[in-house]
């Protein structure tokens, strides 16, 4: 028997709202949304037209209090070694994301 595909959408929606409520209660009172980093990473591959990419030099701090922090320098410093997403079309992404959920 196949799983109810809409069960996932309900689950994701319910727990997304719970997370937004948690953020609002723990120090971000004006929060009414949440970042969708993972779905946006998938969109960068499946719908790169929704993002604006720029060249940058990317490095990771290896020592000190900033250890593990990724630094993306678009303006000065060494030669660019990566293309990074600098802007997103929020309306286009929202339409793409919700469309994907509807097709589940």
C-alpha cells in the first residue's frame, strides 16, 4: 500500500508553523516565516534561473573563534574560486516550491 503523499505535506506544514512559533517565542517576536535553505539549494540545481550567481573567493576559517565560518569575498582579495548565489527571486521560488509540494 502506497503512503498518503499528502500526509507529508500536512506534516511539513504543521511542523514548519510550529518552528516559526518557536522562533517567535524564543527571541524573534516579529518572526512570521522561516528560512528554507535546503529547498533553495535544490532549486539552485533544478531551477538556477531563480537565482543570481556571482563569482567570489570562498574560504573557511580554520582557527580562532570563527573556526568553521565560510567567508565569501566578492570584491577584493584572491582570484574567485567559486560561483555563489547572491540573490533569489522570492516570488518565483515560492511558486516553484509550493508547486513541487502540490505535485507530491
